C-alpha cells in the first residue's frame, strides 16, 4: 500500500494564516496591557508611599511643636467628666492649629493626631476634607473640635499597603484608640461597635451622644461600594 506523505504546507491555508496573525496581535496587545497595568500599579504604590511620607513629615512637625503641659496631664488623669475641663482648656483648637500648604497651593491645618496601637498607626488628622487632602493623611469629616463633647468623625483611605485606614477592618470591640489634640491633651477611647453602611447613609455622624465624647472612623469597604464605620467612646 502506498503511503501518502502530507507536508505541513498542505495545512497552511489563508484562513489559518489569518488566525495566526490575529493570535500574534492579541499576544502583543496582552503584553502591552500587562506592562501598562504593572506601570499603573507601580506608580500607584509610589504615589501612596509619597503621600505616606508627607503625612509622617506633618506628624513629626506636630510632635516637635506640641508638648503636653503638666495641667494637660492632670486633666487626663484626674478628670472624671467633661464638665471639669475649664473654658481655657477648650481654646486649644484655635490657638495651636498648625497651617500647611499643599502642592496645589491650598492651605490646611492639622486638627489632631490619631493613634491606634493595635494596628500600629499614628497619623495627623487634617481639619477639613477634600480629595487632595485624603491623599495626604486622615481628614476630619464632621463634628466638634477634637476631644470635645460630641461625635468627632474621621475619614481615611483604605489602602492595600495598610497605610491610613487600610487595616481598620481588623479592629475589634474593646480595643483602644487615642486622640491627641493640638494642646497636647490625649484622650483614650474604646471601640464599642463596627459595621458596614451604604455611602449615602450618614447616620453614624450624628451628634446626639448624650453628652459623651465619641470618635467615628470611616473608610471604604468592598472595593469602594460601601463604607466601614468604627464607633469609639471616651474611656473614663
């Protein structure tokens, strides 16, 4: 029986050539997309590191400027309720506010310093909120002066590199949070609740605290589609 030798050329039809060409184009496009996405990721990580550095520089300047006085320490140790703090103690926000200028030329001030030892963060809280300032540090969203009666609300980005509020979801009820105002007075708060809300749900910012001092920490959750809220109350 004669054997028929079939060469590769028999199978290389115009249709096959067209498909091979398409595959090559798709491969090139895929490589370009991978390079582009990698570049975006690397730049994003660099940008986050840069803003983190700005935040730490602000914090260092705050630490070098704000020194607690003996009277401030006595208020922390001996005061059993908010009424014992005199009117002179309450002017710290206006007297000690520190002004900074952003890259765009916008001026902003530091309101307080937030520390959460259990997740290893300490950041300045800027006194107003904007897209630009959220890239620099934590922002005050709503409420009274820091460490005053009412609900002091703080917002921050949820970064994957754990910066700012990236680890906020790890907090549990009973853990401690500390807020230092610009007079150097530090008050200890304790987490009592955490939950997820829709972006339009602002009930967590209510100022009805029954005369207590509270903190509300807010960040993005579920890829930005919802918000994580952590509620804290002053420890007495």
